[in-house]
C-alpha cells in the first residue's frame, strides 16, 4: 500500500509505503513497484490513535456493545488500539478472561486491544492476593467505575504492583462522598492514590481527571518526580455545566480551563475516550457514560487546536505517541520506518456534523449529536489493513 499526497502533523508533505504490516518508507514522490495506491489528496496523515480507556461491554453486556461493533466504532474514529476496562459480567479478574477478550478482538481484526483485569477479585473491594499470581503479560489493573474504597486494600495493591511491575489505573472516587459531593469524592481519592504511588514507587495512571484540584495535585506530584501519568476525556474538555450523566460528571467552566491549561503545560499525558455505550433504556434509567470513539478526534481538534491554539503535533502526542508509550507498545504511536502500519487520514479543512444515528457503535448515547466539528476521519489503517474508509 502506498499512501500518496499526504501531509504529516507538522505540515511536511509525505508519501508513506506500507508493506506486510509495517511502515517501510516515508518520503516525497515515492514510486514503489505496483502497490495499492491511496491518494490522500492533501489530507493529514497521523499515527493510529491509541485509547487508554474504553468499554466494549464483553462479556455480559453485549446488548450495549460487543467486540465487533466496538472495533468498528474504534476504527471509524481512527483508533488502532484500545485498552479495555474490566467492569464486565462476570468482572474480568483473571488472565484467562482477559485473553479470551483479546483473542476475540484479534479474530475480528479491526482494532488491537488490551484487556485490563480488576484490582480486587470480582470487584469485591478487598481480595487482592490473586494479583501475586498474575502472569507477566498482564500489566494493567483497575477498578474502573467504582474505585477501591479501602485505603488498606489499596495500599496492599500498590505494594503488589511494585513487586510485579504492574501499572495501577485509578478511578478516583470516594463512593461514600460522591452521593453528595462528586468534586470532593474525586479530589480525596486522587490525593490518596498519589501518596500511595509516591510511597511505594509504583507506576500509577489516573483515569478521566476532571477537576481543577485533581489536575493540580497531579501536576504537583509530577513536579516531585512521582511516577504518575494521567488522561482527560474529550467530553470533559468540551462541555461544562451540562446535565448529561457521566462519571466523573461534567464539571464547571473553571475546571475545563484548568484541564486545557494543564495540557498546554505538559502535565496531561493522554486523551482517552472512556467510550461507554449504553442502550437507550439503560441511559433513560440513569446509567452514566457516553460513546466517544467516533467523536474524539473531531472534538479535540476543534477544541484544542482550533479554539485553544494547540499545535497539531501535540494533539498527535496526546492521542497516539504517549498512550502507546504508557501501554508499552514500542512499535506504535509514530509514523516511522519499522513501526506498525497503524495510520489515520483526517480532513482538517471541512466541517462535519455528528449524527448519532450513523455511528458504528451499537449504542447512540452521545450529547455531541448535532454538534459541528472539524477533523473528520477519512481512512484508518491497522497493521497495514484498511479498517475504515470514508474518502
């Protein structure tokens, strides 16, 4: 495959030759034998996006999303690899369960996937001993959607992670406090987990950071050398004071401003979607979450690059290079010879309007329906295979 007449994120014109799943050459006016030629027509070519935080609802909630529909939605949004949360039914608490999901994703073949496992067994809030028995290929654990409420249990989990070289992903929420103060609930858990990370020297990743106080605490911890990374979601960057149920909730305008400033200052490591599909009935009954795979780039390009003046290469880092690095994906996240041929071609010039009815996800729960954005995904290539085409 030869992609011609593209521009890279820094504006450099480039042709890219892809062969046997890898990027083989990058240059101008390339002529390589007789491959399939894709004319980028002056559009921008970026590394495939990597999502640190995604829900494909498998097993147990396939009526909301399954691996095939989740993969199609990811590909339509330019994603070539996703990191899946374990709040399934049953809860993903073992390597065997995780491998079953990853095997199915490989079978579908549209998007790579890593399946995380839970911190406590079956989200019971206290059993962490089995973490000692996890095989070396399980490197990420999380209690996403709940968080570990006991500080003693969380301390033991951090200690095990240090011993095993596991990254702990934190959903920061004190659930005794969140019914009456969601802001305080996130802030308290953030500070606790940062202190545990610093004390044990464990690698910590903070999920969906949403308050000005939480991002300040993370920034201060980073300045002290604490081994912590963090993500923010597109919806927490776009909306404020919106009555649409997500967890953590949509915050105030001052929180959005603090997150944007933290991105500009280099304290935010990644953009992650928290793609959370729900049926119309479940959403009407108060389930928290929204689909986000297909709108993420458009939201972030429009908000961060066009409105806030962020250079496109920095957004590329937030959506591709840094998430890949956090996950340890050494051959992903950059357009370089020898790297995996994971690529996304985007149209930055023409506006497009989100239409929930046309999303590839099985679910339609999005507050972006009808919103006009810039940055449309036109082509996605995963491992050298075209997984989405809308040229």
